[in-house]
């Protein structure tokens, strides 16, 4: 693939994610209207300059709710990736670098967790812990650990036999320094796209769980919850489901293009 095509993926992806990230950051502190404020005089108002995405069945501004929903989904997905990656990197580094008994024990545990689909495993955690965005983060974070651990393990197992690692050993570097100062930075070409893909998976997982009513619930707002809420008003307020659904699509598309661009850059 040409350099121009690779850069196009990355540029378009960064442009889309940049706009949505800006909406997410703004939504944490400011929205044009109160996302929960009801106004019976403006129920089912179509999109206009006053209400860019129209209003819903309670007269709430859909654009304000989308901004708040993006913020919630964004934060949950970022926290999920951070939790899953932090534990997964440590597990993968230990198993890939040391091998032997440590590898056997940790990877058997990893295989046991991987045997369950991530969404199903998250549902089990939610049923035990209860509803709420923090429990969603914990459930999805634990479910995503194995995917990061496998990627990091394969990279560390490959790098530990390279000359620069052997030289570090001869110079007296500690195992911890070799793993996290020498090897880990050299795996970023593989780990960064994996993190981006993981973010996409977290967005889809959170949206699916909230859509099914087992994730984020009122009074919190997320894109999945809004999509579930809006489907009942497709005939009277089609802009509600359309704007919410397109926001999810653009969020996933943007990060998919960024991930593809990073993968191509690393080749």
C-alpha cells in the first residue's frame, strides 16, 4: 500500500476522532441545553438552528444528549482500555519474557478467561456487581485483559532473543529495566494499533450492553442507552435514532481508520 494511502487513512481517522473527541470533552463541562431538561412545548421538534439534532419525546435537546452520551461512552471506553491494557501488558510481559512455569500458569488462566466471549463474561460480572458505569468499566476491563496479554506476550517472546536485549543482560541491566525500558518501547508499533482496536471494541461492547439495558442507565446518558431509548420514536422523531446511530458509526469508523493507518505505518 502506498505511503499516500496510509497517510490518508490516518488523516481522515484523526479528523473524525478529533471532532468527536472535542464533543466528548465539551460534553463533560458544557452543553447547549441541559441534557435532562424536559420541555413539553418543544416535543418532537425537527432539527433546526435552535436544536441542531431536534428534540425527543420529552422535548430534550438531542444534540446536548449526544454530547453527554459521547462523553460517557468515551470515558467508559478509555477506562476499559486502560484497565485491560495495564494488566494485560504486565501479564504479557512476564509470560513472554520469562516463559517456563510463569508462562504456563498465567497463560492457562488467560486461556480460561478467553474461553468465554468477552460480552458474556462482562454480563456475568454485571449480574454479580450490579448496574452502573463503574461496574461496566470493571467488567469490560477484565474481559479485555486476555487480548492484550496475548499480543504483548508474542512481542516480548520475539524481542527477548534479540541482540540489544542480550547486550543489556551483559551490561548488568535488571529484568524489570530490560522489560519496561528496553523491550516495551520497541513494541509500540504493534501495541498502539491494538489499543485503538480495543477502544473500538469497548465502544461496541458498552453500546451493546447499554442498549440491552444492562449497562449505563438513567440518569446517566450513553450512546447505547440513547439508541435503545430512541428506537421507540423512529416514526415520530427519526432524527433521534439517526443522529445517535451515526455518532456511534462515526466514532467507530474514525478509530478504525486510525488503527489501520497505524498498522500500515508500522509495516
